[in-house]
């Protein structure tokens, strides 16, 4: 990537003063990762203007990734940089509205630039941010979650393909062997796989306030199903990139638009929580796990994964967390479809982060190796159908350190 030359009329002292003000703001105070990333990019631009930072350098030096980091398989740098751009836009729309100095990280670059902000100039990033939502106080826990969805969720289809357009060119020409073998049923089929992503059913809009659609209470015509989780978007983009490496293009389907006539004869990948994926809720092939909706007791307001056949040392139910989401649980399952040569892959979390983590696990060579070991299959061998429970920690809104807790073979009965 080409570097960008910042505005030379601003001294280093002025730039650092502006960055420090940003770091102390409410938008950045809770994210150490974004604070470190902004500081690193700014110092790099001050010390070496015009010289772009390499993705590997950011991964190892700022995000703490291992020296074996491979940008083709780990999107952490891209994810954090995109979040940094969004946070900077939020800052300049709120606390930094009257600031004279504008700090930016241009799209397509790992480099900070700065310039004097013209009086009254409209900030161009504002268009990519959802409008704040004003919600009534009644039903606060659920409505608060709906507000978080509205702020953190985007139209998944458009965003996913935009990410693919940016990332696909940097992918390698071949997948690692273990990853390729895992995805063999999907890659060998002549028909493209169908990626079915979750889209929440709300009533209202980002301007008037959003709440969950109530079956049997709200008119179906009032449904607003144009929102999907940010983790779901990132997961769909990763899957699209993976198939692009092998010259394949999956078919993307919002959950509400999938028909069983097309699903039963295809390789299908369900991405997202069943709570926001009606077709996955209707499909009940899991033998070892079940999903508890956040709309159900016990612990109303919290989603969970139920361990249907707990063994010694295992919990009967794994509850997802509330905000600020320090961790999440997810299910990864490879199951037979109705067509004998087709597969169903489930990548579903109790919230959007678990979904993203599950997808990362099945697209990374090192993480898949652990799955093979737990199933007693030689590395790169043919995997049996299985169901697995995953736990992932979340730092700065990004899933890290995914860990497989439980693995069971799926018997097919």
C-alpha cells in the first residue's frame, strides 16, 4: 500500500496533542487495542512520513499476534483498522465536533494522516455510521440490546461484498492443506454453497427506535429485517474470501429468503445465532446442543447454549454474557444434508462475536488442527460429522483466543 503524506503545516506537537485528546475521549477510553493502534500509526507517520506500515508489523507489534501470523488467514488487523476508522468518525461527530485538527486513517491504508478541519465542513465518514436510536424506557434490558444492535449492526449483504472486494485480491492462490480438507465437501461440489446469514427481525427504525418483532402481536408487515450483526458480516466476508481462493463464489442468502427446496440439495452454511436466523431455528439436526433464546427463561435477556448430554466436568448450560461482552459461546457443527452428498455447516453463537469466532476457527490452519486432534483424525484427514462447543474471549469488540470446550461425533441417527 502507498503511504499518505500528512499536512505538513501542523507540527508534531500539535498532532500529538490532538491524538492524546482523542485517546482520553469516551469513544476510546474503553478500547486499549484501538488506543494502541492509533498511537502506533500516528508515531509511525510522524517518524516516517509517506512510508506505509505492513500488516504483519501491526499484527505482531501492536496486536500481539504470534510471529507465524498469516494475513491470509487472520483478519485481525483489517478488523481493528476498520473499527478505528469508525471510532474516529464517532469522535468527530461528538466530543471532537469543534476540534480544529482532524486525524484520519484512510481506507486501504495502514497510515495516519492529519489536516486542519475547515469550519462547517461536513465530515465524510458520518454517512457510514447508523443514526443514534432513542428507545422508550419500558422493557429496558431487551430494548437496550436492540439499541446496541441498531448501533453496531449494518446491512450484511452489502457490507460483506464490499469487504470481499477489498480483501480478495490479497489472498493466496491456495488454501493450507488442513483448511482445504475441512472444506472439501463444499469445494468439490459443482454447485456453489449457500451462505445463509442471520438478519434480526425488528419493528421500527433507527430514527424512531427499534425493538424485537413479537410473533402474534406485531403485524408481519411492520417487520424491519435489514440489520445483521457486525460479527456476522465479518464471518460472511471471511467465508467469501476463503471460497475466492479456490475460485468459487458462494450464494449469499438472508435467512428469511431461503427456501427449503433450494437448501435440501445444496451445501449450506448457516452463519449467526438461531435467534436471528429463522431457517436455522426450523432446522433441528443437532444431537448434542440446543440454543436458548434470550427471550426465554431461565435468565430472561441472556442467550445460552444447552449441553443436552453433559459429561462429568461439563456444564449443562453455557450462558452468553451481557455487555460489555467479555466472552461468548458458539456451536460449530458439520452435519449431513438431506441430499447424501451435501453438507450443512453451522457457525452460530449466542451473539455476533461467537459467530465470528466460529468462522475464524474453521478458516485457520492452527485452530483447525486442534479440532482434528480432538476428533482423533490425522491432520488433513477426512473429518466425520461432528458438533463442537467453542468459547472465545472478546477484547475491544474483537474475538480472540477461541477455545474448543466440547467435541462430539454426530452419529447421523
